[in-house]
């Protein structure tokens, strides 16, 4: 009986001891960290200056080597800084926002225009104006890239690291020639091409619509022929969806969808699936950003071509030829206002951005460098990259990719509604839904 | 210390840690969700109190009605598929005349231990419009009933719900099978002596005696359906547009894509209320009397 009474009490004591020892382990680690920190502070000059920064970025895929090369170069400029990369999650910026909500943002992180607006509003971003001026960052950027450094409020919250990529429609020259279809230079020809390929059971356009942005970009491409600012204008709080440019774009996409522009499986198609369909000749065209051209060229060689104006009206092509969809804007590497080493982090982020841009040109043959310095790619440019580099000089206007849209409510609405339009929703319903969404987004 | 005091002490020792854990991990977040639903809040900046505005907006939002309908469809599919098929298979597996019962029991349970992502990917391939197994089967039978299963407005949620139903049917099967095995054998013997047929025996004895198990199965199937998220996240990302949204997906969209945590909290609050209502309703209507043998 006595034993029975003791059992629960002993169990409770045992649990408490386990909990206490776990807590003690935690404290021990903190203590060790603190001691290590104190040692650094109390040590020699080098140790005192040593700074460890956490860097949240797309440290994966082809860009991993670029980050490593830029980090290596930065060791010569700021040897006291040690950087630890954390691979950014592809999660609609949930993780970085959670870090911000918990007050534990990494010292340096990649910030899109939308994220900049969110973190600016919540006072989580370090203003980089002084760092930009002290290190003459603006003088290192070419004329087209300088505006990317400054936010619309006149401050700098991030330093750009890549140029203004355009959104492109790639096409398979060989497939078009085989089926006697003219590469479309205007909307009428695009419609004919869609009908021709559909009749031959070839998917006219491979769109990886499992992701939300390609559908919005397709719509934006259809808008820029009439309204150079594209959907970015609506995002900025200007214009209405009932404006002529957006109605025309809606009509064009609805007509193309009806004629079979996309595969029925488009909404379950990933970027890799779409690229595979295109490079294998199962799809005649592919929508993607200009950043993908080198990869596609490696798989297709000279069969790869670029279409610039497939959505423009035939009578306007010459005027709107260089109204491009896509673009960069004020995005790049930003710094947390709550970083313990914010000044060092800001300087590192600013200089790292420049080094990163340089290494991208050298290693990935970026055809649209943001730098004044004439950096040469290690392996030269492929013919299609060379064409893009030559053409990009003529680009008159650009819009934005959806992650560059700043009004999150508008962005979400246009992403979802465009998918519905491309799935065959009635165009009148689409316009009605978008008008309602814009009204809500502007409240 | 009296034996009652000892009993109470033991009760306290074993329940308090769990209750504390439950309060910290479940009760407090739910209360916070209800509180935040009355605010205009982006998750980071200072929240502004807006009363019932988020709830008023919910009822005018197309996403809300689509999510409500999809949640109910999802729950319906799970109830019919998991409990219905679980019962049939449970009865079959409990029959001593069936050979290879162990093999079947293991086989039906295998999908449960698989990752939801793996199962979703498997069914994406089956539902694929171009050359997927399902459409190929229709083509093989000479039918032209080929569908965009995951993109169609009227097929998407059913297809996703079936995937979830297929994966987790084993859980219900195990629960029902175990409950059947616990029914005293003499009841069946008495029915046999009275000349009851196979189906009469199960309709009059097995199914009524499973009512407590059904209560539990119904609660997990219905709340599981209303709470569904993982399958649509992997299989359709809620799309095209919002056609495969449920409340959890609507909450995700509002909080993480539109930066409207207050509005997302309102959707979450409605979901909590909906699940509670169903749980209360099932408790009131199913197995009202405790069964004892």
C-alpha cells in the first residue's frame, strides 16, 4: 500500500528531474555561447572585430556556386566577417515573415518588393542609404539598374543583385518549320499558330501553371501591348480593371484558352515538366523568364527562338515592340534592423550584392548585368543570350513579375483569378471578380 | 492519506502535465485566433480593432462559400469511403472462413504509413490528364470519359478527397475490425440458432454494437475532412483559382499570401466552430447509450 502511494510521487519527481536536466542542458549551452562571445570581445583586435552573420538566400541549384564565389571574394574586402548561409524556403515568404514576427530575422536576407513593403511597414528593415552612399554603390550600377536601388519613398532598403529580366515566350523554330507555322509576330498570327498546333495534337504553349505566377505573367504580356505598365499599374493603385487594355487582354486570353492554348494538365504542370514538354517537341512554345534561356539553349541548341510581341495587335506592333513584361524593381539583399551587427551587415550586403552580380555574369553568363564594369562571362554568351543582350538595349518599358507586386491582396487575387480564366472561366465573371478584388485590395 | 486521496493524487499527477501541455499548445492559440479575428492585422505591424468586419467580409467572399462547400464534400467522401468501406472490409476480415486475412489487413493499412506527399504524388500521376492511369483505363474501355480530374471545377475536390480517403481508410478499418472482434461470440451463435442470415446478423448485431466506434470514426472523418489541407497543397495548390480551397487553405491564403492574419483568423475561427458543432452533433445523435456486454 505504501509502495502504491509512493509510485505517483516518485514518478512526478522523476519527471521533474528530467525536465530540470533538460533545462540545465539548455542553460549550459547558452552559458557556453555567452562565454565564447565574451572571449571574442575580450580577445585580441582580430577576435574583437570578428563578426558572424546569418544570410538567408537562394543558396541552392546553379546559384550556390555564385554565392560561394561572391563569399570568397568578400573575404578579401571584409575578412573579419564570417557568413553562414541558410537556404531560403520556396514558401510564399512564410518563413522569413515568421522570423520577422518572432523578432529573429537573419542579419542579411533576400527581399522581394512585396516583402520590402511588409517589413518596412512593421519597422523591421535597416535603411541602407548611408551605406549605399559611403560605398558609392550607385556609381557601380549602370543607368538602367540605378532606379532599382531606391524605394518609392526615396530610401534604399536593399541593394539589387540581378538585372531586370524580361518574361519571354520561347519557341521551337524546328517545330514551327516542320508544321509550316509562321512564328507569330502579332496576336492574329499567334491565334493561327495555336489553332494549327492544336489541330496536330501538339500543346501550343507549355505553361507551368501549378505555380501561380506564370498565368499572371501571361496576362501581363497580353496587357503590355496596350498598356506599357501592365498589371503593375493596378498594383500601384492606378486605373481600373474595366480599362480597355485589361478588357482586351482578357478577351485575348479567353479566346486563346478556348482554342486550346494550354494543355488540360497545365495546372498540375511544374517548371521541369513544362521545360521537358517544350524541349522534347511536345509543346511549341514555353513561357518563362529570361533567366532560363541558357538552360533551355543547352538542351535545344539553335532550335530555340524568342518571340517578343505575340500578343500585340498587328497594327501596333512597331509602336509597342519593346514594351516588355517582367522586370526587377527595388529588390535584393536587405538587412534586419534588429541585427546585432546591422552596420557591418549592411556594408557586407551592399558589397556582396555587387560581387554577386559580377559572379553571375562570369559563371552563369547573365546577359543583362546591372554593373557599369564590363564583366565578361567565362564561357561567352550563347547565340540566344547574345540576341537577348543586343535586344535588351532597346527595351522601352518593363512591368514586374508577380513577386515584384507590392499589394499582397491584389497579387493574391490576380494569381487566383487568372488561373480560373485560363481554366475556362467566363471572361465576364473574371472581370467582375477582378473589379471586386481591386476594390478590396485598395481599402 | 485515505485511499480516495491517494486516487485523487494519482489522477492529478498523470493529468496535470497533459492538461498544461494541451492548454499551452491548443487552448491558448485557439483563444488568440478568436481574439485576432476581430483585428485588421498583417501579422507584423500593429493590429487595429475592427469588430466583426472580418466576419461580415467572410460571408461576401466567394472563397468562403467555395471552402465551405468543399469542406463538406471532403467530409462526405471520407465518411462514405472510409467508414463504409472500412465496415465492409472489417466484416469480411473478421470472418474466419476468409483465407489470407493477415495479408489483407497489412495491405489495407500500408497507405496509412506512407507520407501524405508521396501518396499525393502517386495520385497526381493517376489523375494526369495526358496519359494518366485513370484516363488510360477509360480509353482502354473505349469510353471518351476523359477528364482533367484535378483541374475540373466539378471533379477536383472529389478527386482530392478520394486520395485522402484511400490513404487513411486503413485507420478506420483497424478501429472497426477491433471493435467487431470484441463483440461476444455467443451473440452470433444465438443469431445462428435463430436462423438469421449473414447480412441480418451483421445488420442486427454487428452494426448496432459498433455505434460507439462509429461515433469516434465519424468525428475523426468529418473534422479531418473539414480540416483538409495537405492533399490540396501538394496536388493543386488550391487551384485552379480557388476551386479546391477548404477553410484551412483559405486561412493559409489570407495569412501567408495576402498578409491578412486577422482575416485568416476569422476563417480559422469559423472552422473551429464548424468542427465543434459537428462534434457536438455527433455526440448527441450517435451512441447515446453506453454499450456493455
